[in-house]
C-alpha cells in the first residue's frame, strides 16, 4: 500500500510535519517519496509590469524599461528556484539518511494547479499536505491550496495538522465502499505505528422528526388525510428509526469482520445525531492521531468531489485526516445472504404505501422477523403483527 507518496512543501510548520510523517510511512511501506515545491515567477513578473508606471522618469524610456524587466525576471526566477531547492534540500538529506528513495519536483506556476497536474500525470497513491501554509491567519481552518487540491484529485490524501501518527485511529464507516477502503488503509498504517483502530458509524434519526414537524406545519387537514400523515409518522417512529440503527450497526459488524480478515480486532461505536457533528464531537473527546473518512458517502451523486460530512470534518477536526478515494467491498451483510420469502399481493400493497426511501429497509426487517418465526410467506396480517412486535 502507498508505494508512491507526494509531499508538497512550502516550509510551513504544517508541511514540515507532513514531510516527517511521510518519511515514517515511506520507511514502513517501502515507498518512493516525491518532494515538490511550486514557485510563481510569472506572478512576480506581472506585478512588476503593473508597477512600471510608478517608476522614476529615467526608467520610463523603452530600452531602459526592458533592461530593468530582464534584470528583474532573471533575479526573481533564479532567486525563487534557489529558495525551492532550499525547501527540498533538508528533507532530501533525511531521505538519504533513512535509505528512502526520493525524487524532487519543482514547478513554476499557480501552486494548486501545478500540484494537481503533478498528481494526474504521475499517479501517486497518496498525497500528504499540511492543512495550512505560510499564509495562515488566526481564523484559518484549512489553506486554500490544500482545499483546492483536495477537491480536484481522486487519490487518497492525508491532511496534516500535527506530527502524530501514534495513538488511535478512528475510521468513520457509512456503508460506502470508500469508507471500507478507509478501514483497510487505517489497518495498514497501524501496522507501521502500532496504533489501535476503531470504527464508528453515525446516523441521524432526528432528521425524520424535524422533517415531519415541518410538513405538519404546512399541510391542510385534507392534505394530511391524503398523505396519511399520522400513519407515516407512526411508521417512522416504529420502524424507520429502528431500521436506521440496525443498518448502521450492520455496517460496523461488517467492518469488524473485514478487520478480522486482516488479522486484527477493532472496537466499534454507534453514534446518534448529525453525522459530521457526532464524528467531530467524538474526535474531540477521544483525541485520536488520525481520522479516516471516505471521500464520498454511500448516497453520493456521480461526479461529486467530496462528501459534506467529510468536508466538514476536514475543516474542523483537530487531528490529521486521511481522505480515502479507493474502494473496498466488505463481507456480505446477513440480509444479502438470506433467501427472500414470498409476499402476498395484499402485503405488497401495504409495503407500497411506505415511502420509497424506507421500503427496502422495511422489507428486510419484516422478512427477517418472518424467517425467524417459521413463516412460509409474508401476509398483510403478519406485517401488522411485525409492527406490534417492533413497537
């Protein structure tokens, strides 16, 4: 895993921490490190030309003006190149001392654009960047270069806030293939550091109550009857919320089985509430060295650059965050291996009254109850009994 790692450097404390962590990971994985720096000579050239009108009269003659431009361009280009080399020299030496293969990459241009091009052209498996750069201000949450790179690459990316890799790793599991790949990445890194790995899952049952209160505020009495509002509200209270807990606990169970296949035992924690808020609260309480999240969640639309939960956690988490873009398929859920049993037409009609978003969940739960009790088929009467048993 992670046989090629890119670390963009700007000599900030954050990027220096990223480089230190990168050295440790490269040694553990047998990786090749690429250290990069982007400088903007053309930007300085443009600014010099914008200020030319303010030069003293003796410099305004065209030949003299061109001479000054040439001198400025030469000094800036050479100077920035020397600075770039200096940024890389210190870590280049550390790589040599540690016996880690190391490459250097220096580009001229717009920083985030050149980093993205480098990633796209060279296929690095992991990018490690400081969360903030030299321009950090007191209220900064994430640097603009780091965020722009994060949004534009489809590779694993570690956003570094400190130099820690020892301790605990928390992996947020939401059922997406990205999140299960994140678990494998956390396990792989933990083999280098000896860290403990924990999987957490957060679901939000309260959203349904908020949504129903909002609907109730605008529905007329007649519209409420057509929508069967009271029945729908009861359904959510009795089945959907319990079903959500069951689904997310199942994600954790599958994570445990996946980890066991890798030879380790992991702790799991199920959280209730707004996912990113619960994850951040848990991170604040537990103080892990690393939070691992999938780039996008299980319900992501095609082409989405980053999921909202991951984005919010990257901005606010106090620890290092690993965003995983790869995919891994977990062991099959128990419901997927269970043979479905037939439903009567009346039972199917009752099921179809349930909102589409909850229909599959309810079908699985009712069938599970039926199989455990030896029913050969699902009838309307059995659905009513199942609702009573789940109450």
